[in-house]
C-alpha cells in the first residue's frame, strides 16, 4: 500500500500497540489530519500506542456508545474507540487484543456524521 515518497511509520516498541490502517479511506484521512494538525495528530498517535483504552481523558479518548461501540474487522468483533484530535477531527479505531494492535478505521478532519 505505501509507495515511494510516503512517510515511514515507526515500528512499535515492545510495550506499545501496533497501529494499522483498516482501509485506504483511513490512510487518506490520516494524511489529511497530519497535514491539518500535525502536532495534535502526533499526540493522538502517541496516546493510542501507549494505551488505546486510556479513559483518563474521557472528553478526548473514549469508547464509542451504542451500535458504534463495536465493529467487525476481518471477521472479529472488536471494541471501537474514538480519539478527538481537534475540535472537529476524529480518529476511530478498533482494538485487537489477540494481536496487540489497533486498527484505524476512520480518520477525518471533520466530525463524523454517525455521532451527531
């Protein structure tokens, strides 16, 4: 999926979670977020790789509710969480405990309509 000239993602440290893109829309959204708010997006990345279930900042990082609280990814039902990168920018991700990875399923510079 990455091609020449694309940014190189760092590998996770032994105590960190591995973040993977769920689809090409997430790749595009991530690139948009990085261009619009690079510092805030990096902060979100650092927070998620350390603890994708950190609930110490419920206004910024929390599990989605209702029908959005989980999502099927590659046949597995996983918890779906949100990180508020900016006032409008959001990252949605699913936590795969079995593989100690986080699947980025949505990255957007705008507030997702599904949670309005």
